C-alpha cells in the first residue's frame, strides 16, 4: 500500500515490476536506508540526480520512495527517528565543515572541508599544528626562489600541509584557496593553482581530491575554465549572483560556493529589517541558482556558504552541499527540529539560459549593486586575511633564520650590507657586499701603519703626473681614494663608493671634472 502513489502509478507497469523485483532481491544495487551510510546515500542521490537530468522521463521520485520506504526484503522499512536536525539534514545534503581546525573536523566528521587564510592563521598559532608551519618554512627556505617569492611559496605549502591532514579525516574534497589578490589576474591564478596541485602530488595526494578555490571574477572564471580542461577541479567562491553562477557553470566549474549570509547582511543594512529564513534574500539567491543548474542540466555542484543562523541552512535542505561553521553544526546537532527537503532536482523548472560573454557578465554585475559590492568587499577581506597570515609566516621565517645565527648573519639574509669604513681589515672581517668611503674614514685608515704604502703610492703617482713644482693636494687625495677603492674592490663582490670633494657641491663643472 505504501507504493500506491501518483508517482508510482504513473510509471509503465513493466518498469514498476522490474524496480520492485530489484528491491526484493537482496543482491540488488538498490539498498535500504538501514544498510548504507548517510554519505553513501547522498552519493547515490547525486548519481540519480545526474541520471534524471540525462533522461528527464525517468522520474527520480520512485527511487527516492523505494529508498525511504522499502527494506531489502521488499517490505516497508521501519522509519527510525533522526537523532538531530543535523542527521536529518545529512540525509539529503552533503555537509562540509567550514573550518581549518583539524580537531573540529575530526569531531564533526563532515564529507568535505574547506580552508581559507583566516582559518589557517588561527590554526597556525596553535601549538599542535606547529609541525605544519615548520615544515612549510623549511620547504620554502630550501627552495631556490627570490626573496619576494618566498612568503607566497610558504603560504601555499602551509595550505597544502593543512589540506593533507584534513584529507586524512574527510572522505571527500578539501578546498585550497588561491591568493585573493590575484582575483583579477588570470595567469597569476593559473600559476599558483598549478603549484598548489603540484605540492599535493609531491606528497602523494591526487588532484581528484582537491578543489582549487578561486574568486568568481571574470578573470577568475577564465582561469577556472583552463584548469578544468587540465583536470584540476575548481571551487568558485565569493559568488553572489546568478550571472556569476551561470558563467561558472559554462566554464565547467566542479563546484560553486554561493554566499547566503553576506547577501542577507547587505539587504538587511539597505532595508533596515530582518528576514524570515524562507524569505531571506541570500536563501532565495541560492535556491534560484540551484534551480537554474538543475533545469539546464549542469553537473556543477552547488554548495551554499556563509550562514548566519540555522534557519538559513534548513531552508536549503536538499542543496547538493552546504559548508557550515562548527558553531552552527553544533546548534543543528543539538536540535531535534524536523528538516523537510526544500530543494529537489526533480522539481519542474523552466528557465532561460543566460548569455555567456564578458560584456554580458560585466553588464549584469553592474546592474547588481549588491553582487558588485559584496564581491569587492569579499576580495578585500580575503586579502586582509592573507596579509594577517603573512605576518605570522614572516615572524616564523625570522625565528627559523635566527637558529644558530648571529644578528649580523640574519641581517645578511634579508638585505645587502654595505661597510661604512675605509678600514680594509674591517671590511675583510665582515665581508659586506659593498663598501663606501669618505674623507674622515680615509683619514683614519691613512694614519694606520699598514696603509702607509697606499699613501706613499698616491703621492708618488701624483708627482709623476704633475708638471713640476708642488703637487696639488686635491690630486693626492683623489689618488688615495682610488687606491683605497681598488683595495676594497679586491674584497667585496659589489660596489665601492668614492666621494667627490664636498666643497664642490655647488659647482657643477668642477664636480664633473673631479
């Protein structure tokens, strides 16, 4: 009797019998709810959703009904009451932990996890993760890269180290973010994304388990298109509009992260009022994007993000994925509220496809002040988070370089040292890159016995070039400066600075002549 529904009776009789036989057969591919894990049920549901989009005439409702109401022996299954709203949500949506705290992920056991610089910064300051930071620092300092590329390299390695640990816990994806300051640089984004994937592969992790997180600017979407063709999966973030979502889908993005809470914040500030969850602008935006994708058959995963409360989350029950902070996950776990499915790929939708050109994209964004403002704000916030993490990384680099080195040796690693002395013995001792001299330094050096020969050579040389009579002192001083300079250049690999008589500072021609 439980099968007597409009959905069931509308199917051809042969199809019904075949499906019922498969349910009654214990070896059937279709399993009961009691015999599969929540994650397996979600994966099965996604597989059926894709099949339904391929063959719209094959309804998904019956398979859902069989899953929920039939056991493996063909009899109605006993419905067990979910332990919590979180467990109920997990029946229809893959849950992703929005945290970089490995212990929180271990506790929550989500399907996937995503990280970002602010989350990594918090984790990097925790003693239990010091080994990840130290490994990244050692990796960077051991690489042959210019000083200005050292910190970005270490940042990427740090992200990969945390991502690798997370992948030892979650069965699905980890999202690793490309520097948000490259959001308008397609080539720069590609370079960093490829390097991140290479780092994962260096430690034996397949790119199939990694999502590269990129801001949904036009330039970022073009990078996504190239990466997806290379087999690198992308998570398009900072997404606030259908125009962005449509462009990401056409680029072949594996997953998008439309933001709920930030959209809601914008409208709340603009209109001066709060919204019920069912009418929340952020919720409605994600629902629209989800239905657009399912109506047009896009395989791109929709993962709602940036939630302010559990009401926003439960209004998106049935969305492919939802990335949720530990605090809200705890609230859902403590709640016994029923969570009805709000999004279903089998729901009929008739939606026109948006034009996919740069002009159309930029025009749509210019017509959407909320999306334009929140995208720019999001990039600024992500960039500020990166700079905060860079501060931590720079401090760690200094600490690492200080190990077993004097302050002078540390300074030499960071900047070019110039010896401000004419004392050749001192220059030999400190081994600077460059050296500079001036009359006071030369005077001190010239009075030392070990440099008497240089003074004598300067006088003798000046006499040879003079026409007789008393040799001008300025010629002797210039000769002495040159001789000291020559001696210094035999020690330092760089420059020596030699000074023109300061009394000529207001005499252009005389300065040129000297």
